[in-house]
């Protein structure tokens, strides 16, 4: 009986919202992020702070690369479904560039992409095979890792967005969408879920059928980004009054 319960908890075919496989990685990431930021701020100099985040970002990227190399080695790699072109996988590959150069314009774009997009992936995971599959670990390392990187940059490097950052990030997103539309057409693919919703439950389920959910998402992106910006605006306003 205990063995059956163990299998039911840890070897489900698809990770469900609110399950132990969903909640536990998030709790672990919150704990790690808190300790990582606190230690960096109080124990490390600027060079150590930068190097630590760069190494962490490289680990995220390495997980993505190894995952795809492993899938290619199995001989069933499909460029229509498996390329790292979904937003979070793509960010997982390029995040070391941001942590190495610490360019402010990259922070402006990534903050809203990661909190607005990656956080949605954390709240409504799309993982076909649960623990202990490679895809399960890859998914959480990338999604939670990206959030940790952007929170670290915010609280350790003291980087903050401006109001114009909202619109810069939105315009950059439109460029990404256009590129994905072209690639989806060429590859007969569904990257960024532009042709079909994900199989798992997601916020897109509330936005109607194709193509209406795409229209709705485009309409709410700027309000969502403004909502993400709001705490920074209120914080800056509070500091000015003091």
C-alpha cells in the first residue's frame, strides 16, 4: 500500500496544479532564493556577487543544453516541438549573457518577461512526465532559476525598472512573437503556443479559443507589465517622501 501511495505521489504522468510535485520545488526555491540573496548582500563583495550569479545562470543554461543533447541522443528529437524556442527555454539559454554584462536594457526586458511569463509557468506547470524525469528537473531549474536571477539582480545589484521599461519590454516581446510566427509557419510548430493552447491547465483557458486567446493576451500584456511595475513605483514614491 505504501509503495502504491509513493508511486501515485511521485510518478504521475502529468504534474497537476497543487500537487506535492508542484508545491515542493517552489517552496525549496523560495528558501534558496532568500538565503542566496541574503548571503550575497551581507557576505560578498561586488565581484563575488556578480560571479556567483553568473555561475548560477550558467548552470541553468547547462541544464537546458544537456536536456536537449540527451533528447537528441535518444533519436526522437523533433524540431517542430523540441527546439528551445519557448520563451522560458530561450531565456534559460541567454540568461548568462545578462548576468555577465549586467546591461540595464536587458534587465528592463527580462524583468517583465520573467515575472509575467515564467511566473505563469510556475503557477500552472506544463510538465508531461513528473518526478523523477529529466524534463521535470529541467522545467523547475529553468523556471524557478530565472525568477531567482531576476530577484537577485533586483535586490543585490539594486537594479530597478522605469515606466518606459514597461513599453520597451512589450516592444521586445512583439519582436519575439513575430519571429515565432515565422518559425512556426516554416516548421509547422506551436512555439509560444501561438497556434494552440498547452495541454495542461493555464491562464489561456480563460481567454477563449484560437485566435482570440492571442488577442486577449496582447491586450492584457501592458496592464500586466504595469501591475508588475507598480511595487517599484510605490517604492520609489515612498523613498522620495522620506
